[in-house]
C-alpha cells in the first residue's frame, strides 16, 4: 500500500454512490434467483472533467492515478499520453484532467508537494469544448461545475472501485442431525458468507438458510437457499452458474442473512464442518445507554446490533428479504445512527443513492411518502452535522425532485396517487384507504415544502426560498379546514372528491403533533381521541410505532412510552428475537410471527426500523437534541419515565454528551457546543456550576458552556 498523503480519490457527486448501490443490488437474490430492484437503476457519468486553478511559487511534479483512461490539459493545451507523473512549472495555471470509464465511476488521485485532489477541485460531466475558426479552444462546459466528492480513499492504491466490507470468521454454536441433514445454529441473527470445510467425494450440496429453525428446515418455502455441485476438480455454484477450482475450503460467493443453516448432501459428498465469514461495516459505538431496568438495557443492546447489521454500504431496510435501500426506512436509520454511530458518510451515501439521476421519472422507490421523507432527511442531516456544504451540493437534485412533485398536484394544490405512484403509508392489519387526498400525505408534503425553503436559503437561492415558503404557507392554511373534524377532535384520514371521510387514523395526527401544525388544545385532543384511543386502528409495525411514540414523547408521555417499549420490543425478546423485526403483532402466536406478504417466512426478523428505541431513549429520555446545526447549541431535557436511574452518551460532531439522572441528581458532561439543561423540580435546583433560571412553576433551566461535569440536584415533582 502506498504512503498516506493529503490527497484523496475524488469523483462526481452521487456517481460513486449510484455505482456502489448497483453493485450491492446486483448481488441480491431471492430463492436463488437474481432479483435486484428494477424500478430505477441509474448509471454513473462515463466522462468526468476534473479541474483546478493553481498558483505555484515553485515548479512541482505531481503523481497521477485514475480509474479509467484520461488526458491532461495545462492552460488549454492537450498533453501527450496518460503519464503517471507530470511536471508543473511555477506560476498561475489551469489544470484539467478528463477521465473516461464505462465500468466504474471516473475517479482521480493527484498528489504533489502542494497540489492534492480534494473537495476543492471542480468537476463536471459534460464537455462542450470546441475550436473556432481562429483556432481558439473553449474550455467552458455548459453544465454546472460542482465541488468534487470523496470519502476515505486516501491512498492511491486504495481504489474506490475495490471497496469491500470487512470480514470476520464465525463458527456455529450448536448443530444437530435432522431430516436427513445437519441444522447449524450460529447463535443469533447474522450476515455473511457460508464456508464449507474439507469437502470430499462428489455430489450436490443443498443449503437452506433461515432466521428461524422452521424456515431453515422448510426446504420448499425458505426465503434463501444455495445449491453447489462438487466434482473432482471444480465446484459449481448452480445459482450463479460459476465454476471454481476445488480446494480444502470453499466459500460461497453470495452473502446471506441467517441464524440457522440446514445442509443436506447427495451422492458420496462429505464435508467436515461449516463456518461463516461475518460481513460488516466497521462502526464505532459512540452512543451508549444503561439504566435500572435490565430488560430495557437488553432492548437497547439488541437495537444497536440490529442497526449495525443493517448499516452496510448504505442503510438498508433488512438483511434477509429486501436488502434494498428504502427512503422511509432510511430516514429512521439516519436518526437512530445520530444517537449510536454518528456515521455521517453513510447518511450522505444513502441520500445520494436514493435520489439517483435526472430526469425524475417516479417518486423515490415509486412511493409518494418516501419522496417526502427524502426531502426531510436532508435538513435533519444538516441539523445534526452542521454540514451546509452537502446541502448546497444536493440542492439541485432537490429542485428537480420537487419540480416532479409539483407537476403531480391536483387543482387544490394537494397530492394524491396517480398512475405509477405507490401510496404506502404503512402495513396495516386492517383496511387502510389509499384513495383521494390523504391527510398524512399533505402533512408530509407541507413539511417538505418548508424543508425546501430552508435548504434554498442554505444554498443561497433567495428566489426559491420565497417560492417554497409561499407554497408551504398556502398548503398549511388548507390543512385544518380540509381535514380537522371538531366533533372527532382529530384529523380525518382522507378526502375523496372533496368529501371528507369519517375515518380517523393515527398517521396524519401524530405527524402533525411533532411538526408543530397544531395548537396546544388540538395536541391534547389528539392525545386522547387518537393516540391513547384503542378504538383507532392500531399500528403493528415498528416503522410507524417510531412516530407514534415520538408524538407521545413530544407531549410528555414518557412513562406511557416506556410501558409501550417494554411491551412491544420486550415482546419480541420474549419471542426469542436476537434482532428486531419488520413487524410485531402481540396477538400472533408461534410461526404466525414469521409470516408476511402471503409467504410463511416473508417477514424480516432483522429490520432497521425495528431499532427505534435507540433514537427514543437518546432524544426523549437522555433528552439530547441539537438546537443549532451541528450541536453548536444543544438542549438536554432528561426524563426518567419511570426508571430509577439512567446513564448514557449521545454522540455529536465535536465530542460526546453524557447524561446521568436519578431521583435527585442530574450530571451532564458536554464534549461539544453549549446549551441549556431543562429540569422539572418541585423546588429550585442547585448546580455545581452556573445559575439556575426559573421558567415557570416547577420548570427550570441551566446554561452549560463547559466540558467539565456539571451536577444538578433537584426535587422530583
């Protein structure tokens, strides 16, 4: 490996992410069949121009590496060949390097004494070069030049196209002979490559994977399987049609999700054992949580493991069935990530991949609501990271995405499903009308327009900022007249043909709570008429329970939410879960928990959106959230919610924030920024530093602007 330098590999923004996503999707199979997501698979730009204005006090030799064929122009003059080094004379120069690559994204690495490829280089994907009758060349493209993108490929030998996840050997914890084969148990949900040791003889090996023993042993219906043919000198992967020279160890090419593996053989084929290579993205667990409740500690741990399993090249939904990037799933992964890993690079990669290329031909993942979640995720990212530059880079694609949405509104300026649109909302155990103007979709649309206005401001586009703010205000003014039912004390589900329905669901109501679209009276009405009302259609997916519980937390119902977390996520643990599921209905029994989509094992038992306690505990119990972008200012509102004590850490860009609380003390150590700690107390609290302010009866706050521990003593209300 070459030496580390100040240089890094660079490419056109979004291109590498799209290519990497295609590589990941191209590996996906379903019951041994090639099955990537077909709705929209974009490609990278095949020719990219990289340019840099140089001011050199001394002559300089630069080293050049490229992924693809390339040429060099210095001050408009084309240079000979594709040299791996190039001499730059002293003075002011314009350096252009054009890279072509059909197979992988054009990428560039340049390293010199003062010249280094980094995010300050400019890139464009189209060349409008021409030469006029005088022989003068035009070096200006009609396309917009953007800042080059990069990740962590800081060695010239570490080419972006060669990226792969990390591997770690694992062995089964148990095995048993059954049904004419051997059932191996790896102890918990996992993901990786099965390894066969010391195969002997010849014949077929049938491999059936399962998140449960029932699935692995059901050879006709399990979701994932492999078949291998061992001959004298070769092994054939029958799913892929690929031939490999036989040796003492055979590692299957395709990675799979499983806990159990059932292996049968025919002919005279034998083998000693199987193991696996666990495949993962190395992550630092910066967030932490411990409390007086052992079950809740286990919920946090299993949630963290679930998040790690689904954090890969991108944030994916689940590791068994889909293994796809879905916007609705991803926005929750981002939020949980901010309280666990604080991996901003994977957030950016996932946002780029989900957006894809222009022209826009469908909603994100074809789902209307998922388009809106994509918009919302960008400003969330900015608030947690403070990375304004990313917003300015992605903003042009936000514009074209919103243009698509605005082109599909009805005469009332509202969105409703059109041909090719999937109006999803949620998987519901009961009828959920998807017709007409759904209140849920309008609330998301309105928040998306508000987000566009904020991001336009960050990108320096004042005209857009005003335009989107006006559109948002106009739509928001229509929400209550269109959907609020005073008799029901709630937003109704939808309006069809201008007629308001009688149905009330939780979705629009809970989003309106934490989006701030309701008066305090309306919030209180919704809490009782909807959120705490068992007659309203219940939510049985962790996906929308995430938002239901967040709305209750926003209204101070942490004690109730704690009971819900222990019942719902604790219920999965009591059913034997080692990672959290795509869906959980406590009324189901036994193998009913494994079924979904009309398939006996269709449910994912490791689904990212199942890890939402990570987010809830960090934001609403430890109570840490950014007030200004990048935690320049934070707020901390710790709430025990029925616990005797809790101790946890929330990661932030410049350092971690630690919070401890029991029935009389709060201890805060802020490794980043500054902000207020909010305290509920029956009397004036005392602090080891600073002055406690009174906000109202039983409510106080303390300004914290030190990295040293601050202790507050208080009296519980």
